[in-house]
C-alpha cells in the first residue's frame, strides 16, 4: 500500500461572495467624511479656544499698558473728528493737529485703538486721531502715513496728509509692505522704504528685496526709485542693479543719506536728488537719520554678536562714537532736538506677540548719557517742525 501524503487543499470556489467594489468605495467615503467632520469640530473648538485665549492675552496686555501709561502720567485722550460723509465741495473737517515741537506717534496699546495715529503733547499726554498707520513721519506742511488695508490678502497704502489737519489726505497710492518713511525738512519730498519681498533686513541677501521711492509731494515730477540713481564710486563692486536700498533721510531738498547694500554689509551713502547720484561714505551701517541742524548723523551698526549699536558721526570732523544704549535698537531714529534722539524698543521681548508693543525712548548723543522713557506703548515718533 502506498503511503499517501497530506491532502492538498483545494481552492474553495463555493465561498460567500465578496462585497462589491461599489460598496467598498461607499464605506471608505463614509470613513473619510466622518474624519473630516471630526477634524472640523476639533478645528472649530481649537479656533474658538485660541481666539478666546488671544483676546484674553490682548485684554491683559492692554490693561497692563493702560496702567503703565496712567502710572507714569501719560494720559490718553480720544478725540474723534466727525466721520460723516462730506460733499466734494466742502472742506475737510478740522480735527486735532500737532503744534510746533509736539510729537506724532503710532499708538501701540493692545486693543481696538492699536495702530491709531496720535499726538504726544508737551505734558506727556496723548490725543488719538482717527487714522491708522504702521509707520508715519511729519515735517513742515505735510505728513506721511503707511497703512495696511483690511482684506483677506493684505494690501498697503501710502497716504500724504496736511500736518495742520491730518484728516486732510491730499494724495495716496498703493505700496508694498512698509518699513520706513520720511518727509524732507521743507515738506517738498517724501520717501518710503517698503519690502517688495520678504519682511526682514536680516535676510536682505536671501529672500528679502527692498524698494525706496521718492515723491515730490506737490508737483508733477514722477515717483522715482533709488535704483534709478547712479552710484558714483571708484570700486567696480558698486553696481546699482545688484544693490538693495532702504532707510533714506533728507538733509534738504537735494541732499540725502541712504542705506546701500552691495552684497557684503550695509553702508551709508550720500546722494543728490538733482543729479540722481549716490556715493559711498565708507561707514558700515544702516537707517541714517540727520539732526535738524544737519551737523550730526546717527545710524545703526551691526554688532559682532548680533543686534545693533547706535553710532553718531560729526559731519564736520568725521568723528564717530557709539551712543550709550546697551540694548539693540532696530529702528531709524528721530531727532527731538539737535542733541537728543528718539527710538522705539519692544518691552519684555513682545516683538512676536499679536499687536506687538513698543516704547519710545530718548537719549542725549553726548557720551555718558542715560536713556529715558519718552512715551510708553507707542512707536514711529515724528517731531513737528515748521519749514526752514
């Protein structure tokens, strides 16, 4: 008898039929829909929680900011000019306006008034205006306001207004993300620095590009770009087509100073509006600002360990010295007078918060001076001066 091996298993051709492909697809579809619903519910709950948390954070910070203002005696007035639509033939309603020596600022108390234009009076109190700005400047007869428009995709507007009535906007045009703004001492020209791409000067050689525009406020001359100007230098590395420019400051209605970046580190250039030329001065730094008497230039200089020092230059002697501010100042300073500068700093590292806070500090440029708080919860100071 032959020994038989284990019987091979025959395929079962009589098993229960498999579910149809259509039924499987329906089942998968229901699972996916269920997951979407769960994710939507969880996302909605998180959004509600985060908004509540954000609101609580803003409320707490706003209360702290208001308390700081009150404790230091910096009162806040809410002057609101009429917003009733006016016929074209009538004058713009006259609202609060800065007087000689007063300082216009951007209000930075978190909450509904965040970003409003304000006037800092001589006694330290402030009056809030209706206009909202990211950056502003004022001189002589005009001021400039760089603002963000409320929309799904952010857009930006440059507005020029009369300094004796900030509600009276005489011209406006679209802009990129704004960064710096200046009006010339006689109120003839305005200049705006904006980010064409990117958001930080630290990445100026990578993803960030800037644009500086120069506009004749009243007149028919075209809006010019600093890139249209010729760089006059013996070194062939100064090629305008490869350069980045930012932080222009006017000396008068022809001379100006500006930051130029040609691939290594930013430096200060001196230019002429009439000749449309710029020349390097040999000073490594950025965001220059000229004193009212045109004798001293202050700019920021990169530290080896990161951050910025403020450096002053006597333009008659070329003497340079580092100012007595130990904190890093990433700002284009404003001059309160011929010896004192104003600049903004974030308190307590809140630069990355929603509605980031700033305080304005003042510092005498003489060696051995100590910074003093000028105005809490504000930035972009601009001192009102009459035309020279």
